[in-house]
């Protein structure tokens, strides 16, 4: 069945460092891909999405490109802030099912 | 603020008991989804309701049930509770019945602790 695999955390970075969180997927057909963010004590919020191959989703300085050839949707940010500390979930929608990865905790220190 | 309200925020109860979790969707949203988030299982989809009718079922145990009322709020009932049911339970809402049509908006969750 369809699945999403994320790199395990926590990812620990200093402020202004470059961030990459890896995400790969397995799915038949043409899934839509998403990144959600969960701040402490809150629910998940949609961060960005891409609905077809080579689409780039971007929001708040984060971006991810839908790569069908490598079945990947890696999240990147050029310069992280302490306020970016959260858990990030990669997800896909295929045949009307939403499937989440296990989440990657990001900790950013000043 | 997502506009999705979940109550209570925290719930502590004993094994064997029954609890009810409540969710009010965003104004205008017709779909309500329930998810369970635990450390070992990640985010698991439990069940979806659309305009009062059950639309999709995920990994929901037989001890769990849900319903959506005419005013579109939803309740998740958990009975014969076990220690392993301790988790964060999230509700999410969307304006359509299908997932591709509109994004999900999540509440802040109810943390259930079973002792």
C-alpha cells in the first residue's frame, strides 16, 4: 500500500543554519504531497503542498519540490529560526486517503 | 487559530472506563475527521463523517465509535479503555467530502491519559 518515509529526528540546528528534512513516498498513480507542521501544544497546520510532478510548494521560507523520478518531497529552508522548532510531517493523498509520515522533530537553538 | 475546537484539552481516566471527546468543526465545514496520535504509531486515521453520515473508516477499534450531529459537531466515544489508548486525539475538518478538494484544518487535540 501507499506509504511515506521520513528521516528520523530530532534534527538539531543552530539559528540561521540550512535545513533539509528528507521524505520519500511509495504510491501508485499520482499522489498529491504535503508538509504539515505541528508546534508544541497545537494541532497540525498545512505548511505547503504540491499536486503534480516538478511542482514546488513554498511557504514561510520553506520549500519542497515534487520529484517523481526519485519519489521524494524533501523539505528545505535556507536559514532556520528558533521559532521553526516544531514537528514536521510529510504526507500524501492518493485515492482519497491521507497518509502521514511519522514526523521529524526540529530543534533550533540560538 | 484553525477554527476547529476540541474539548476537553486533557482527560485522565482509569482502565475500563468510557469517555467522550467533542469536536466543533470550522464554520461552514461539513467533514470531520478523527485521528489518533501516539508515540509508537504516529498519526492514525480513525474515521470521517460528512454532513452527518459516516464517509470513511480507518484503523478504528470496535470499542471506539463516533457520530456527527445535525449541527455538524462530532463526538468520539472510547469505551473499555486500556492503557494503550493513551494518546492525543485530533479532530480535523474540511469543507468537502473528499480529501483533494480542500485542506484539512486541525484542532489542538485532546490528550487522553488512561491510568
